[in-house]
C-alpha cells in the first residue's frame, strides 16, 4: 500500500473522532452549567475540566461536593469511576508500549473512553500499523474531542451563571448519570452489579455522605466479577 | 457547598493527579507485565458499581422535594434510563429525561 493512497494516520484519527463531537459537546456544556450552579468559580470549573478531563468522574465529584462529603470520600468515589481507565491503559500497552515516554505521557492524559475505543479497534483492524502511526492515529481521534470538551464547558459555565433557579437544574445531574450508565449495562453481570450498588447504597444512606456509596461500590464490583465467573463456568 | 477555595482546588488537583496516574499506569509505569485476571474483572465493573449507587438516592429522595419521592422525577429518571439503554446513546437518554422532566414541570405549573 502506498502512502499516497491512504489518508495519513493522524487525519484518519480526526475523521474517526469527529462523530463523538455530538456526544461530548452537550455533556461538557452540562458540566459547565452544573459546576457553576453548585458554586464553583469559572476558574475552578475550567481547571476541573482541563486537568481531569473525565466527564463521569467530574460529575461524580461535583455531586459529592454538593453533599459536602469529606474530601477523602469525594476523591475515592470520583477516582473509582475512573478506575476503568487503568484497563484502557493496560489494553494500549501492546500497541503503544514502545513509543517514547513523552508520547506515552500525552496518550495517558488523553486516554479516555472515545480515544481508547476507537484506537484499539483500529489497531486490531490494522496490525501492520507502525508505532508512530498508532500514536498519530490516537492523537487524531483526540484532536476534535479534547479542545471541544474545554470550550463547551466554558460555554456551559457562562450559561450557568444566567440560568434562574426556577429551572430546577438539580435533577439534570441524576438524568445525566442514568443516561451514562444505561448503555454500560451490557451483560447480566453488569446489571447485577448495578442492582447491588443501588440496594446497598440505599440501605446505607444513613452513613456520612460518600461512605455508604464506597461500600456499595465494592459489593457491586465483587458481584459483577462473581456473576461473570459464574456465567463463564456455566457456559464452559 | 461549604469547602474553602483552597479545599476545592485541592480536590481538583488530587483528582487531576489521580486520574492521570490511573490512565498512565500501565502505559508508563508498569509496562508490559500482564495484570491478574481477577483485577481486570473487578476494574470492568467500576462505573456500573459506583454510578447507580450514587444516583439511586437522588432519584428516590430528591432534595428539591425535601426528600419526598416525587412522581415526575421518577418518570423522568425512567425515561432517561430506558431511552439511553435502548438507543445505547448517552445524549438521547439525557434528552428524553430532560424532556419528560421539563414537560412535567410545565404541566404542573399550569395546573
């Protein structure tokens, strides 16, 4: 294959990343709105979104902050939402492990759901891709997404300042969480984990904010893993 | 929210560092060593283990109604969950949930 006939890996990444724009933009606007409504300053909202750049965990931290949970609980619960990205990191090693350290640092910063999913699918499809091309492709996918994430958060934060309280924006957060989690319910094990999380969290709602949630999350993770093993054994 | 400005920045800074460490972990520090399968298994369930437990009390006992269950909020939550699950698209779930919620608010405002 000559390089003239195929698009450069970077451009290919950009065009594969573009459709996610429609998913990322409303989400980031929403984060800006709720962060400002919750009482964060513009600088804090932007610092959050640019430094952390992980939607679900940003929302999770915000929710616990609104509840005035202890800082340790805020961090544990929000970072737990991001633990799946350790799995992404591990999955990228066979493809990008040989890239220079500074490139792996950049990839690490930009290693979120969309870049990971598109890139691993691409690497599996095109096993001949060179390591530099793989990095270019990854950065290409991130190119339309990451800057947009910041810009649209800013728009949301500016809108948020203007929204009257009568709009009852409080309930948007639960709706966003449910919409995030529903597509993740891919198997019986995921559903079982989610149900255990709900039941235990409700049962322990009397504990200090965040404490019951952590216990619920641990129970749910063990349930998910357990059900997965059980299903595999039955099939085998 | 009752945190001081410094505490809020501390949360943001620690989340930034923590999230980066998680993302960079294997790529940067651990390298090519395989992870034990049970760890991978547990990691797979972290989002569905945390988010439902966080959202359930918010749906059942919303602060806006003083902790009383509220039919409109339950319906909006169901709409978001079902539409996002069927369509597999986060955005459609949010649109459906918000549409039900604000339509309901509008109707109850008129009554």
